[in-house]
C-alpha cells in the first residue's frame, strides 16, 4: 500500500517522474508548469534523482533535446504550458513521427493575446493533431498515476509514441490534494527500464529523421496513423494492469451517475469534479442527469464514447477552448462527428466557458443544463454558445 | 530481391522511418537535378584538386589520368567548380534532354 499525503499536484507529477527513474529532464520553466520542473531540478541537484537536467534556452530546444535523449535510449521527461507548448509545436510532430516516447506533462493554459497565464485548454486543442497520445487528468491522483502509466504506454514496443499528460493549470498544478504515493519498489516493478529499441549507437549506425520523398511520405503517414490507433489496446491493457497493482482503474470515458440519465454533461479535465457536484444536486432534485468525463483524447475512444452515451436524449459538451469561426468548441465538434453515424443519437449542444482562468462553478453547470433545455427544440439554429459571457 | 521505393507499402516502413543501412544516401541519384553539366579541357588541368575541395556534393575525384572529374550520378550541376578552377579547365554547358 502506498502512503496518502497532502501534496501540491505539480510536486506529485515531479515525484512520479522521479519514481519512474527518469534519466533526462530537458525543460524551460513557464507558468503554470514552473513548480513541476523546479522540483525536478531540485531533485537532480540534491541527488534524489540520478538524472541529467538540461536547462535549455527555450521550449523549442527543450523538446529537441528530449528527442535526442530518447533516441539514445534514455528515459526522458519534460513539462510545459500554453505559449511554451506552442513554441515547441513543430518539434512535437517530429517526436511522434520518429516514434520517440518523450513523456510530457502539460499544465494547460490559455494562449495569448490578450496575455493570460491562467488555465484553459486552448493549448491542448492546438496540439490535437501532433500525433501524440494524450491523456487528460481530472485530479492530482490521476496526474501522478497518468505520468506513471504514460511511461509504460509510450515505451511499449508495440506503441513507441510520445505521451502528453494534460493537467489544468492552477486548478490542478497549484492545488494541494490528498494523493496516494505508491511504494517505490512497486513502481519499479511496474516500470522496468525499456530503452528505445533502435538507439543511436556508434557500433550499429542508424539515421533518424531522414527525409521521405513524395513516393514514400503517404506510406509513412499511414503507418503512423495505424500505429496511433492501435495504441488504444495497449493503453487499456496498461490501465488494467495499473488497477491490479495500484487499485485505481482508469477508463477512456468515465461515467458518473449515468444510469437512466436522459441528459448527459461531458467534460474534459478538472471541471469534471465540479460537474459531479452539479449532477449530485440535480439528481437530488429528481432530474435524470449524468456526467461523462473524457480521459483519453488521442487516440479518440470512439467505441467507448458511443457506448457511454447510450440512449441519452441530450448531450451537453463543455469546452474550455474555442475554434474561432468554426463549429464551436473543439471537443464538441469532435464528439458530434463521432456520433453522427449513429441511428439513435442525442441532440448535442456545446458550451464554451472557463476561458483564461474564469471559474465554472456548480451553479454554472446547473445553469448549462437549464440553458440547454431552452436551446433544445429541434430545428433551433444555435447549437453552441459561450457560457457566462457578459452581453 | 529488395523492393524499389515504388513497391514499398506502409507496412514496409521501418519504425519511425529509421534508416538502418549505413551510407545508403549514396544510392540516391542527385545527378538528375542537373540542368547544366561540367565539361573539361584536361590539357589545362594541373591536378590541384581545388574543384574537389569546393564541390558541395563531394563527387569530384581524380580519374585514371589523375585529372579531377565530377561523377555525374551525383553532380547537381551547381557550377561552383568552374568558378573556383584556377586554370579554366572546367566549363558548364546546358544539359541535353
């Protein structure tokens, strides 16, 4: 059994990277990720973690250094947020296409302008198509557990892909939560060393990151697509094994009080906790409302989502990011697309809220359920709106 | 027999498109990028090798007589060698179809 302690979630993430016996950390500090890498730098400096800490000059360099590090067979961890994730954007595609399992925590933050260091999921949505496996955490325990699982998933020989662990900036990163810290020995058994199988080795030279002409590029992309989709099987396997060892079971789509629910809310990340309280309150009033929480963002869990939605009549997707001039929140449009082919599908409405650190409280989730009923009549034009904006 | 590029399916792609055969870049014909080709008046060649030093492709070597000459499998026709040759041995002419 592990030990339950009160710990800031950022420090728990650093602790997970330490217990994973990370060999290299290359990172650049940025709010609200700072405490994660600050703690890791401290661990390396005082000998708690036997690793190389590379203090790079930018996030672009951080991710580039991580690629080189994984390519030599070293277990590699980094973390960033918001603008930092955008600065490393082009290198993210390289990590996934070169199949280098960098593990990265992202403290989700709004993107400028106006300048805003607070939390939302604009950065998460901007890296949607980078080919990384992406897990979204709801609380501190999940953040620690997900980092441990991320190493196992990414380094699996059938996967070999980088993994992002998304944690809401401030809402999670700066909050002290009761977190069960697993035993060191158990983590070591769960996470044996699994170096990159074709590392850079002077005795057995390979070329990484070579070019592919038009005659090969399409085949390379198809291989990447098949590989990312197939990783879902391994993700589920790892979560099941994690449950057997550590006693906490994770699923791609979590259900909360969905039995007989005619109306379902759907959230990504920490706002699921607030939405649960709203569901409890509404259930107390006899309303048939439930909640779905999307934990696995890439590869997208199509089957699990369809099963979880079941025969609900109304599905309300809450996004903390906006696709300007597009079909509403990014999660909303993806979920509508995922359910489009279903014979029986709920009316799907979307709200965009909680932007740039604006809170969404229990009352506001209740308000969304109420507002959705008003928007619901079939044929109504508006299918998404920004919630809580002052008109 | 080894597959040609055109026969490669997505299943044949190496993990992460890693190239496992050392030096395989030399199989890549860059000579067909050329629109001009170097020609030689070897009677002027003093075998100094300056052209080979400047060649960005590294494809110039002494021939059987010791005169420096570009290998047209790789020569891209950039025109640096005639510019650097101190004796005017090399001249670029348009590549014929």
